[in-house]
C-alpha cells in the first residue's frame, strides 16, 4: 500500500478524510495548502484539483476529489469493514443515506447561509434567501434529530463513517454562524462527536 496523501485546508471538508483515516488507524501524509479564497493551493494545485477545492486524495498515481467518495474509497480499499455496517445488515441502507446526507442534502443549505452571512457584500445579500435557508436547515436538522433518537450516534450500533460526514457539516453550520438552528439534542450529539480523540487530533491540523 502506498502512503495516502490528503490535501488539506484547516476547518475544511478535508477533515472528513483525515478523521476517517485516524479512526481507521491508517498511515497518511497531509499536504496543507495555502488558504487563497477562490484558489486554494494556488496554480500548482490546479493539476491535482481542477477546481482548486479540498479535499483531494492521492493514492500512488490515483488522484480523486469529493469528500464522501474519498471516504468510501478509503473504507472499501483499506477499511477492513470498519466504520460501516455489512451490506446484508438492515442498517446498511440508512448508513449510506446518512453518509451522503451530510454533503448532498445538508451542506448546500449551509453554504447558502455562509455566502449570505460572510462571503457576499451587504448589497449582494438577500433576506428572503437567508430566511428560506434557515427554514430548510431547521427541517433537515429535525430529520437528523429523529434519526438520533436516544442513541449516541446515527446508527444504533454505534459510531460509523456517517457520523464523520454529518459531524463535519455540524462544524460548517457553526462556521456559518447558523447556530440558532442547532437544537439541544443536536448540540449533545456534536459534543459526543468532538469528544473523540480522533476528532481532537485532526481538528488541530
Ligand atoms: N462536494 C465537495 C465540496 C468541496 C468544497 O467545496 N470544498 C471547500 C472547502 S470545505 C473548498 O475547497 N472551497 C474553496 C472554494 O470554493 O474556493 C466535497 O465534498 O469535497
């Protein structure tokens, strides 16, 4: 196995890949990129990721992007069945759903709020988009709350890669300063996730 390399910017989606690698106990290298808004890593990085976004993963000659796909690649190739239920488990379908929910469903709404509140100049902001995004986020988080029920993690059987996917998006919500949408139940879940040694380590990188 060649050593995996993760292209990383602090507090970004590359944390998903690093967090997963830590949980799996796999060796990896981190290449920290310069934070240039709209052009992470500068021109040299465009050869690795044509959109200059993170994460990107290198495994020998293979280069790929998309944080959830990277997680699936690492788990399928090197994960020895950890952090996901078996395909014949009743939890496998829900697991896949929540693994993708973090990026495909939740993140776009949060990114909307991020642009509204941080990246756009005041004259570019739209109050109606902000109100719409807040309502959507509440709805999407209420489904998460239902799923959590009274267990610590998304799946009743325990911590899985789905928690890494959703957990990162909860950080994104905080960075977007959309904390008003976070209910006490979701906050409790966030505290459980961030108490893990793996999170503590990668969140410092
Ligand atoms: N769907 C992609 C999103 C990648 C993405 O937008 N990454 C952000 C960091 S969290 C980024 O690189 N932003 C820089 C930019 O948009 O210029 C994934 O999950 O990897």
